[in-house]
C-alpha cells in the first residue's frame, strides 16, 4: 500500500523531481534516506476566512514539499507546494493536514495534524463583540449610512441615503454594545431620534440577543429578545437584524427579516 501511494505522489511530482535532481554527473539513480520531517502552522482571520501558513522544518533529505490541506471538495485533494505555503480556509471545521516530502531516497510523509478553523458564525461573533464587549456607532463619515427599501432585492428604493455627515446629532452619537454573554445595550446619550426625524427623550436599554445563521442575505442574524428594542432606528419592522458583512472595524447591518415589508440597511463602525 505504501508503494502504491509513493508511486502516486511521484507520478504527480515526478517531472519536477527528476529535473531538480539531475546534473551533468547524475547517473539517474535515486538513492539516499527517505525524507522525514514535520511542520508548524500559524493562523490569522482575514475577513470571514482563516489564513493558515504552513512551514516545513528544513531537512537536507528533501528537495520538494507538497501539502495536503484537508478541505478539498467532493473528494478532490486540496494541495500546495513549497517549504512554506499559505492556504485560506473559507469554512469552519477540523481538517487533517499533512506534509509530503520528495527526495533522492523516495517519498516521506509527516504525521497528520489537525487544523481547527472557526466557523463563520464564530468569526462573526468575534468581530461583533471583540472577544468580550464591543461598542459600535452608525458610520456618519460615509455616504448613505442608512438606506431603505422594500426588500433585499431593492434595498435603496425608498431612500438611497444621504451624504456623509447627514445623520442628526441625536442619532450619530448613539452607541450599540454587544457582549460575548449575548447582551446588547443601547446608549442614546442625550436623546433618541424617533421615526419622523425628531429628537426625543433617550430610550437607553439592554436586552439579550441570539446570534444564528441568517435567513436570506447575511453572514449572521441577530434576534433581540425584548419587544421595543432596536438598533440604529426606532421603526425597524421586527426584532431581526441581519449582518450582511463584518470585519474588525466595520459592519453592514440590515434591520428586517427576509420576509419583512421594509428593510433598513445601516453602516456601522467600531467606536
């Protein structure tokens, strides 16, 4: 069985191996120890994906390195080449990874190592809460901080948004805090902007929330537990807010479920 696997790997890499090993004095034989080695990994979040760098421990017995990343689709292998490679995982899970080394003595295989990749929802919550508690504000520095439409297909049909700086002060200073304990807090500061564009008494409050998969557009869905709670605007159609996209500093949030008769799309930034 080992010989079969070795032959398969050499068939994949064979041309490059032979070219790399030849010089004018080469007799064409492949002799020497079978390469043995291991590798290290380091990971970082890039948006809602995870980028993992694999580094093989150097060995004089190998001159080609191939990687199996473990996340191939429909049975197809997911592979890379080089002593150091970077691979982007777009989905969460535990993936068995392996280093394959080619040398003059044949093909060597490292032990398989599990690489644990967080799910998209875990990444969303990490960005949302900052790993503990994170405060967001409406982004009044960009054009169209809030747009309104009848549904996901026409999110700006009712209102295409104003220019940067167009939010009323009593709305622009609002703060929205989310914690890893699944508590959302709204701090209105001095006043709350009520539907109809009038500043009124502050409606500061807190409520539990749940975070799950989005129904319709979005990478996650927030559902507030307390009736009358809201994020950004007081006339949201329901207690459902879909996170369309999010990173460490910015979030696009849509108030209204996929079946709501009106949706409000808001741009937020970390305080």
